[in-house]
C-alpha cells in the first residue's frame, strides 16, 4: 500500500487528506459508473438542483502532454441562503472520492487556506471558476500525479457549502475524459510527380508517456491513421486508412492526380487525444 498526502480541500465534508493509493490498475476501464451522493444531512437533495452550466475544460476532453496543463471547471450555483464555497475535483479509482487512487484538485493557498472560487453575482446566485492543474511530473504536487494507467474516463466530484452552513457533495456529479496527448508527422514524396505515378506519405505517430515524461511511438491495433488529401481551394478528404506499426511508423501510397496537399490524421481513443500532422504539398505535372 502506497500513501500520498493529497492537498487538503476543506469544503464542509469534502476533505481529501492522506488518501491511501493502492497499486495502479493496468486496465483502462472507467473508475465506477453508478451515480452517487454523500450529501450532508443539513441540506439533502441532488446537486443538479443547485448547479447548472457545469463545464469541465470548456467542454473538451482534457488532453495532457508531458508538461503541466491548467484547465478550469466552471459552473453557476444557486441556493436560497447564498453560496459560501464551491469546489470540484476529478478523481479515478476507488469506490468514492475519499478512497480515490488519483485526484486532480485545485492548489490551496501557501498558508493552507482554500481560495474563494465562487463570486456572488446577485442574491442566491454565484459564478464559480475553479482552476486545476494536471501534471505528469506531479511529484511536488501529489494530488496531480498522472500516470499512464489512469488515462481514460474520470469521475468529477462537486460540492457546495451554503451560507446557512449546509453542505452538499456528489462524488459522481459527472464524468470527463483525461487523455494522453498524441503527435503525428507527415512527409509526402516525391514532391514533384507525374500524373498517375505513386505518391508515398510517411509519418510517425507518437503519444505522451506520463511515466517517463517523453513521447513514444504508438501504434499496433490502436493506431488507425487516415491519409487525407486537399486540392487547392478544396476541403480535406480521406483517401485511405492505414495502421501505424508498433513503433508508430505510418506509410501510405496513392496515385497522383492533381496538385494538392497530403496530411495524416489520428482520431484518438478513450485514452489518447487526436492528432493531425502538418500538410505537405506535391506538384503534379
């Protein structure tokens, strides 16, 4: 059993302190799918009665490379007594947020206090913006220590503390994907070619390794890559789909027809972000 001292996030009953982290799981299955709530007795009721317009990372998958990445959770909260505090964290593994194996959480102030993440708009309403950092090199910030096996769907816990001291917490208010970033290159040759002759496009698909903090070749069965072509003034069209090999190398050959540009595109997966190479232009004579 390995222990990590997570940053304490005290918002009523939501306090993540010294969570036990068991050995990492090797699979990519989501950590729990059933909805749940740990609402305090003073203010029973689901959080979706009090929170709306809840958005994680502007509604996009959170795609992380080998460097820290900051993103936000934003929402509007309402309550008849007013909102005193609001918080959201992403977590993975375990039965609930208190037994989570990994947590992406806001940093607290240097003096140990929790910043005020919500501003009152009018009576009973608050706008909450919570900045969170995801960091594959999170040794100095243990709550954001990403590892490869935790790429996939994460649970999002949310809590509200009301001005009348009531607290509501939902361990699985929603879910969000946290993925490893991918990169893709492309080189089309020959750059000047006769009509009807072969054009070969080669590239390399790589993926962020959160354990070693570098990009490694990525392929095999999961590395389906589209070869796309666009003539001058036209739109991109897929002309062939190929697989990257185990080292991430991609090769596709087509017949030249008109001047234009080629590129390679990877559509991503539940654990890996999308990637599109820069375009490479050929001249058909």
